[in-house]
C-alpha cells in the first residue's frame, strides 16, 4: 500500500494524511526550493535530506500513531501523518 504527499507552494499537501499501518508514504518536492521531511519531535522516524526539485523521499509507517513533521529549512511548513491499524 502506498500514499503520496506533494510539496508545492511551500506546503505539504495533504496537510493531514490518514493511512493504515504498513503504508509507505512518498513525498515529492514540486517546488524549485529545497525542502526536508523531518519529524517534529526528537527521535521521530522522518529524516530526509534536503530534497531538490522533483526529488522524492519515502518512509513506511509500521506503528499506529500521529506523526507531526516539518521542513527544517522552512519551519512554518508543517503537516501530520495519522496512522491507524
């Protein structure tokens, strides 16, 4: 199972993504500026490098929970992945 998040116009779309455990989410940077996908809390699972235009980052969510994340380059860019069983 897979799902996608677009990074464009300095936003993550959708801002709240609801998925089931075991789903792989792929983020695609559609902006010309670089962005990261980084967990908002220390020790979180998301740690992308700076993504250039058209670059992607994927992560498989195995545990239920709410995962807040942001772009460390542009910290006003925030979003959440909600994982259920």
